[in-house]
C-alpha cells in the first residue's frame, strides 16, 4: 500500500476557500420592496373601499409606494456585493490552526486511509461520490467529507496518476439501477429557475419582482363619481 506524506501550503488553502463567493447585499432593497408593496396595496384598497372620503390619502399612499419600489430597484443596481471571504489575516490564522499539520494518505484497490494529527480516517472506494482535479489540489469527495490532497506531493512520489485512476474507476463502478424520465411542468420549471438563479442575478430578480407591483397598482385611477345617464328609451341608470 503506497503512502504519501504531505503538508498543505497556504496557497492550497487559498484555493480551498475560493468557494466563498461574494454575497449580494439585498436586505435594504428587500425592505423597500416590501414597504412599497404594502403602501401600494393600502392605497389601492383605500380608493376602492372609500373613494369619496379622503381620496387624497389613497393617492399619497400610492405615490409613496411607487417611490419606495423605484428606490428599491435603484439600490439593487447600485449596491455592491460584500465579500464573504475573510480577510488575509483571518485566513492565515485558520490555516495555522486547522490545516498546517503534517498528514499522510495510504491507498490501494480497496480504499484509502488518511492520517492527521492523532486521527485516522479509513474509507472504502464505495464511499467516493466525486473527484475534483483543480489547479494544485486533487479532491476526493464523499457524502460528508472533502479530502484535499496537494498534487505536488503526489507527483513527487509518482502516485498522482495511480490515485486518480483508482478514484475514477471507483466512480465508474457505480452502476445506474434505473432511470425515470422527468417532464416538469412550466410552472415547476419557472419556479426552479427562479430559486436557482436568485442569488446569482439578484438585481434582475429584484427588478422583476418590483415590475408587477408597478403595473398592477400604478395603472389604477381614482374612481369617477357615478352619474345618471339617460337611456335612449327614456330610462335613467
């Protein structure tokens, strides 16, 4: 069973933390959207229920609701996303505390064993779910754990290709038991698309949510007073 000893470098740790992407700042925009929507609903309801008493109040509510929704769209466009990744000093402390120890991995046709600090983790190849070949790291992924292995240390001992081939063969052995065709409806597809792309395209989604409010409530006009009109046959209604 070949054994490879390695130590993760700080550059490896920076590559490990690249997944901490920038998070959008949409809290203030969402607050303005909710406030504007409530004001539009209140103004529209006031004009519908009590059109002849204090109609100016309903118009004011509609105006402020429209202003709030427009302001929410402007904030969604101008607000820059915050970086969810810690600063350089914090990353240094995390690396020194959790990832700077000397480690080792042993593997054969049955599985792999990882050693770190005083711990030991033994996994069969049947637990493997994915293999990621990054710039400086080879990552073995199970359902619960990621194993970060520096490619430079594996290449130094001429074990990178053998470990990669064993992992790929283990993935190929997972047979497909059955397949079921999925034909989602248009509503399910649209809902899944919105949920998936909300965080990636938050500004467009925010403007899309604000647009129906504008079109629904700004098109409403003040109710006209009821007048009697003379029918050609002589009836008034």
